[in-house]
C-alpha cells in the first residue's frame, strides 16, 4: 500500500466536507494539496483550471501539458482553503502539443494494424507550468472515479505494478513538460510516464526512475554536440553563460569533460539566477565585453537569454558568436526580437530534431469549436484569436460534478462567484465578447499554433503516443510471455485491467517504424540522441530566420559548413583563441598561472622540427638529417668537407702553392749558384734534397683538400709522414755534418769527417726515411684511414673525412717525426756556438724550435677541432712548419747570395 493510500485510511468518517492535507515529499521537497469533496461522491480532484480535454476509449491514456503559464497567486499559500482560481495566459505552442496527441490518437484509432478492435482514448489536463499543480492533475488522472471517500475503500493512487489499473484510471501519462515534473510523476505515482520535454540526465537512472521514458534525448548529448562544434571549428577560448541550476551546471561539466585534452578552455563561467535575472545578466554582459573570447556558449532558458541580449545591446557588444542550447535556439521570442537581430547574428545552436507529420497541418487548419464543443482550450484560443465567443461552453460544475453548457457570461459570473465566495480577490466583471459568426477559420491564420513548418516538441508528443500505442498493442496482442505469466493467467490482458508491470516490460522492448519511416526504440529511458543543428540567418528585410545546417546523430556530427552564416555576416569561421595556434616550426610553452589555452610559441632548436600547428613538443631529426630553415621538416644533411671552392680551402691552397713556388725559386737560386762557397758548404746535396722535401711537404697539404676517397685518405697520411721525415732527416744529417766538421778540426780527429762523408750522409737520410716508409706501409696495410661521415657534429652538414681506423698507426707516424725533430733540435742546440761566421747550426736550431712548437700545438688543436676543421688544422701545421723551415734555413742564404754576393766567399765564411 502506498503512502497516499495509507493516508486515506487514516481519515475519520466524520471528516468535514472539505479537507486539505499537506503532504511533504522528502526527496522532492514539494507540498502537495489533496482535496476531496465528500458530500455526494468522489470525483477527479480539482485541477488548477477545471479545464481538460477528454475522450473515452477502451484504453485511456493521460496527458499533462502546460497550457497556461500564470497560476493564481494563492498557489503557494496552503494555509487558506479557497476554491481554485483558473490559470490564465494561454500558451499557443503547448496547445499545438495537445492536438498532436489528439491527432496521433485519432490516427491510431483509424489504423487497422495498430490496436485493432481497441479504441484509444485520452484524458488531457493542464499543469499550469507548476510541479505541485502537475502532481494534482496527475493524481486526478490515476485516481479515476470512486463512488465514495470512505476509509474502507480508499482509492489506490500508486497502482502497484502487480495490480491492474481499475476503470477510470490511466495506465500511462504523456508528460510532464519539465524534468522536475518527470521526477515527481516517476517517484510518487505508479503508472508509467512518457515525457516529451524532460531532458535531465538524472532521469536516465533506471534504479530511481524505472517507470519513466522520454522521447527527447538527455541534455548530455546536446552538451557533447556543442563541444564537438567547438572542437570542429577550433574554438579554443570560449565563454560560458549558464543557468544557475542542474541544467546549466551539468552542461558545463559535460562540455569540459568532452573537450578535455582537445585544447579547448573556458575563459569564464557566468551563471544566471531567474530571481535576479537583471543583475545577473548585467554582470554576465560586462564579463563578455571584457573577455577576449569571441564565442559564447549559452545554456539557459530563453527568457534569461532575452534579458542577457538586452544588457549586451546597452553596452554595444555586437561582435560575439553565440552557441545556443535547445532551450532557446528555436525560440521565436528571441529570434524575432529586435535586440537579438542586433546582438546575436549568426547564432549556431542545437535544436530538438524536427520532422513533418503528414496531415497534421490539415488537422490544425480544420479545427473549429463547433466541431469540438468539449475542447475548452480551443474555445479559449478562438476567443483570443478572433475576439468573439464561439457560443455555449461546456463547463465543469463543482456542485453537480458534471459538465453542462453555459454561455460565456454565465461562465464568467460562475467563476467570479467561486472566487468571491472563497474570500479571494475576484477579477472585475468583463463584458462578454460578441458571438462569432461561424465563418471564422484557421486557414489564413499565422501564429505559433498553426505553424507546422518545424515540428520539434510536437513531434516528440506524437512519438510518445505511438510508443504508448505500440506497447499496448504488444501487451493486448498476447505475445509470448514467461512461464510465470502463463501460470497466473490463461487469458490476455483486458484493456480495462492493464497491469503497469507488464506494460513496462512491453514498453522497454518496443521497436517499430514510425509513419515517417523512422526506427523507434528505447535505450533504457532514452531514445537514440538526434538533434538538428540550426543557424540564425538575416533576411533582406532585416529580420532573422532559422535555417537547418546539419544534424547530430548520437556522437556523429553532420554539418554543412557552406550553409552557415556567421556573426560577421560572412562565410569566414570566427576565431576565438586565447593565443594564436603555434605555426609549424614552433612549440607551445604554457604561461605560468594561466589556462592551457594561453601559451607562447617557442621556435624549435636546431636539428628539431614540428610539422603541425600547435605542437606541444619539437621532434629531433635522425642523425643523417637536419632541420630546414623553417624548422618544419628534416632534410638530408649536406656532405661537408674541405673543398677547393670555399674560402678556407682557397686560402690554404694558395698558401701551399705559394710555399711550393717559393721553394722552387730557392731551389733554382741554389742551382744557379751551386759553385759558390755558401751553397757548397755543408754538402750542397743535402740542401737540394732538403728543398725537394720541403716542396713535397707543401704539396702534400693539397692532398688533404677535396672530397675524401679511399685512396686519398691513404695517400695523404703517407705523403705527409714520409715528406716530413725526409725533411727532418736532412736537417739532422746537416747538423751532424756541422758537428763532425768542427770536431775533425781538433788534433787527432781528422778521421771523423771521413767516416761521415757524403755517402754516409745520403745513406743516413735514406735509412731514416725508410723507417717511416715501413711504418706507413704496415699501418696502411693493416688498418688504413677510410672515408667516413662524422655524424657526431650537430649541424645542417655532415662532415665527410678520413677516419683513423688505427690511432696507433697515426701516433707512430707523428711520434717518429717528433723523435727526429727533437734529436735534430738537440744536436743543433749543441752546435749553435761553433765559431764560424756563418754557422748553419744556429739556423737549424731556430727552425726546429718553430717546427716543434707548431706540432706540439697541433695535437690539442687537432683533437678539439670539429668536422672539416680538423683537416684544416693539420694542413695549417704542415704549412706553418714547412714555412718555418724554409724561412729560417734558406732566407739568410738567399739574402747573401742575391743581395750580398761579396760575402759569398770562403774567406768570409771561415772567418771567426
């Protein structure tokens, strides 16, 4: 037994004729007013407006719609006990929803395939847009008619799933018009409800709401769709203005979850509270004006948006691109507003999917109060539209609990009497409108009620009725049931005794094709998410129209970008970023203390690239590649070697050739003056051999220049080692000859010079040189230098050089040269003070000092030099040491031979 039934069992039989009981739903926090008229019989509980639309049938389904939007002020005052005042302010769009339900029921009743032999009826009531009043209307629908209010036979308003629905009660309600109403109907009432407008994600929870269904997608999907739009158009800096309730907070949460890791940030989040809408809208407008975000997401009700646009117009903010939720994207009150056409051009929004209903426009246009005398909603609309009364009105009387026809003046007087008798403030009596002529028609009327160009929520109502009909058809057609059902009953369910539990099972498993050819089924409480993508576009008259530019099908976005008209009035997609996307060749560097969307662009380092926009990191090129100038691609590293065409190569070549030419010139001078004492002194043969070796030293440096090859790598080191050994050997022998000559001048030492005559001198040079030749031969045969790319040096070029496969071999070559040079330096140093006017030992001493200094400095310079500069260092050492020998030894001699020939005599040379 439900808590409603339990409450009725506690009522005493002596209760007063009018009892008002306040019930508080702990989970909902809502006060529920229950009224029971006990004088004659129990009937449907009073609803806020005493208006409804009824059609009997074998199975009757309920309908809850917000037909009026302004309830009486007494609505929240539960301390008074007046009769209800009627709601005022007829809404045209919900009136269209009602007739979509009526049209669908009539269409189903005409069908021979759906519910054959079963007439479907409806009981439609007005919830007046307030959840407590929606609950009262729903209780009236599920309560049915009962002959008395005795506690012994209380009406069961819970309709427990295992029990059947009695006569007069509805097994299913199409409604309500809000998520709060949907929660109320599902938690408090037993019968099933199919909502056409409750989109709260919380209603997808089957544990809390097992008997709730809806034909509108959960708000999660539209928030995801808007997030996908932001990602698609690369809007990374977006402002958000949302309702300060679950609807707005959920949208922001889902949007942020969907865009996480996609580079989209919210510049700000402003909330709007309906109670403080003017101040909140003003604050949000100022935030939008101050922000650099050009795209603004608005997730709130259309009335809030209207006030926000008014505030934006006051501060002249007209250059923002707005993203709209379905709550206002198709609102005519906002689209056709003059302020909106100034502030909100090119709005891009998600809308409830639209679909045509064949025959529905004809149904709407053909409506007339004379054909539907019991449709009080239509009569009220007719009076407001045409300014006349269609005639007698069926009016529900409290005293007789039945309908009777009254004139408009009688109806007004009756309502006024009810109001004044209850102590309330009655409305002033208005003169009744004139009677209509009967020729009035909706054929030429253009308003929200007759507009069927884009049926959105209307189509949801239509689908809800068909879903209910197919579930009833499945239930009443005796489909295969489980064994427990067959054991409990041998007959099919009766239209008058439908069990909600069984209907719930069939509703969970419906799968049918709508008259529009669309597959329809429920996934839990929901249907597959489908939305329209709409765009506000300017017309030549200056107004705005709604244009369909795409669809959302689940997680798939189908968009026609060419059809979009943006806020700028052009087809160029607006840009909304905190920082411009980093171009290729740079990487992002986040700014400290700012969102990830705000960053600086740092150029990639040399050897690193970024190929795409907005790269977080730069990639290092492979070893054989290097970054181009723009740092956007890796290109093969150019081969780099010391060539004859570059400045350094030309300089070294010139120096080498010049050295060889000067050596040749000296050789010619000596050859021409070979009979002079100066040339003949100290074995002229060794002097010519020394000049020849120096020339080879200059020329061998040229082998180091140019593209290395297998043979050039082998030849250059051998030529270098042998040429210098030949040169140093000549100097060493020359020094020994000087020492031997002066030693032989001493008494008893004459034989010394004979033992070291010209033959021995030549033999010594050959012997010393042959040792180097043997070292080079062994080195080059076992582990010769080979051409190799030096990838270790970072740069756009890869050095092609001769790699020393054996450091030992190269060390032996240099070490042997160094040994001969040190020996020559030591011998020359010992002979430097011998008493000749022209002592060649002094010249050799200076030349060997230079030679040794150059090659001592060469070793660290060679090791530390990168790439081709190692070759340049070796060439420089060869040339420097060669020039040192040439200048120090032969320059003084050439000076005497050419400029001081009078000193080129034996007497002068022998003088002390």
